[in-house]
C-alpha cells in the first residue's frame, strides 16, 4: 500500500496573526481576546502561538505593539503631510490646531491606554523594552524631521532641539490619558486644552 505523503509544514504568518490580535484588542479589550477563536481564525495551534510568544501575555503584548505603531504612524504621518503641504505659516498653525483638537479628543483614550499598557509591560522585560525603544526612537526621528522641514520652510522657530520638541509634542498628547479620569472637567474642556496647547506650541515652535 503506497504511503501517503505528508503535507509540507507551512510557517505561520505571525505578522498577520498580530494584526488580528491588535484588531480584537482594539475592538474588545484584552478580556475579549479568546485564544480558541484566534486558533479557528488563523489555523495556528495554541502550542505554536505560545511557543512563539511565550504565553498569552506575550501574544497580547505583540498585538498592543501593533496598535502602538499604528496610532503613532497615523498621527505623525498627518503632521508630515500638514508641514509639507501648508502654503503659509498661518495655514500651518490653523491645521495644527485642527489636528491638536482631533488627537486630544477623549474618544481616543483607549488608544492611549493601549500605549500605556505597552510601556508598563516593559518592566522587567528587556526584549520588549528594546522593541519599544526602537519603535519610539524611529517615530521621534520622523517627527523631528517634520519639525526640521517646517524650519527650512520658514514656518517654525530655530532654537530648541527638534528631537526634544518631537518628544514634547508626543508627551503633550499622551498626557491626555490623565484628563480622561477627571470627572470635574468643564463642558468646553477640549477647547480650553487646544487653546493652551497652541499657546505652548506658539511659544516654542511656530515662527512669529
């Protein structure tokens, strides 16, 4: 009797798996991630998943890293487009205001919490810290490059380090994670925040 040939073993597409995990975390949070559902959706066994990621926590961390990069690249990509396409300093300021208002919205709190979870997960996990450091450094390099372009175009002040400004702008937005837990906010809090942020950016960044 002829021996049946085994199918060649295929390597799981872990990048696609991480995208699926990221989407489920974004939609349902960590408690909504079911390993059994992930197995059915990907055809990858639990042992293979845990062998790759070291367990459920590692799988969640990988998905959160995807969200971390996705959210940052979206925002920094818009900033780059605004700087490249604005025709005047006033147009740049107005579009920055619109972007600041949008990004600061408390409806984006979940995104910021995902980022905070990634950062907290680096405690005592040097391999994750190294990944986050690489990604964060690349993001800040891209943002600093946009700041340099704004200066070349005559729309931004010289003086402060573009890398420091990039981190300051990033920290200003990330800081909204705290505001989301203040239940005494005025009705126009977002407008006031946007005004304050633009005053600070005007003093530090926009050319007079």
